[in-house]
C-alpha cells in the first residue's frame, strides 16, 4: 500500500534532504519488493522516520506516540495531519494495554502484506549507542512469523540531535541486514516460538546485532531509564557508562 500523501511528502521533503544530508542506503535489496516484513531499527533522531522512508521504495508504517495526533493550535493540527496522512499508527505508551494495541496494529499492517517499522528502544538513544530493546517487536515477529530485517541508522543523531528541529548538514547512512526468520531462529536456539521465554533472547539477539551493524557499543539497559537518571543526577546509571572511545 502507498497512499498519495505519503508519496507527496516524499516528493516534497526528499530532494532537500538528499542534498542536505546525502543519505545512502546499503543492502536495500534485502527488503522484499512485495510481501510483509518487520523492519527493526535503532533510534537516534526524529528524522530517522524521514530518512528511512525516503530511501526505501515501499511505504513503511511506524507506530507513533499518541501526542503526535493530539496537539492543539496550528502546529498541532499540522503535525496530526502529517502523521495521519502518511499512515502512522497512534499508540498511547502510558496505557496499560499499549502492548496489545501495538500488536493488533502491527498484525493488521503485516496481514495486508505491507512493511511495518519499529524502534524497540522505545526512545531516542541519548548518545548514539544501541540500548536494550522492548520485547514488543519479538511478540509481533513470533506471532506472525514474518521476516525481521535490521536497520542500522548511522549519523542521524548528529544530523538531528535531541532538542533540535532543523537538520544539520551531516551525512546519514543506513545499513540493512539480511532477513531473519524468527521461527527458525527460535527452533535453532531451542525455543518454542509460542512461548514467553523466547521474547527476551530474540530481542537481545536483534539489538546486539543492530549495534554490530551500526558499529557502536550495545548497552544492556533501557534508554528511558538512562535518560531519567541523567536528568535527575547528571550521571549515567551503573553499568551504562560510556567508554571514552565511544563518546
């Protein structure tokens, strides 16, 4: 599926971004020309959701936080129009049934043979490293059996640092992994794909390989917890401190 607004926004925003950030994609042929797949990406910047769709021929559907659809005033209405027009799915992260809502939305996208994108970190990385992933991605993969494709965003965090709106002229690269069959992975590693036990190890496997794809350290702590501690104390929590070489 590709709606007219999605194509229009790509046509309007694409040329300036192609000149300004010179995005390049490697391994794009690992994304199928047709049929469903789950694109699992690290998350460095708001602009990740612009650069990746720009460089992928097929339309992507991402879950987006509910606040993007409930803003008021002119800017709020524009934001709501944009995210609604390009087919993004609102998810209330604070809701106790947020996981079920995400699951249902993802399954509906995949059932019609489309591409579903997700950021398992749940928030932007505070420092460019890849952080521990939420298991919602694994739940979707195991429930549907659809192939998982890892997406490594490189440079987007420097092009669009947290707190900035206008991108900086930094080159952005995107690396696409080969497809991972979630059910085959589960069987090869001694797990039942229908069990709860498979969710955490499969998520960790994907996040560690995402870190390798991007070429950064993996942090086995949730990024949201790190951000909270940084805001409260100005320091990283134990076990999440960056090495000097990764700063």
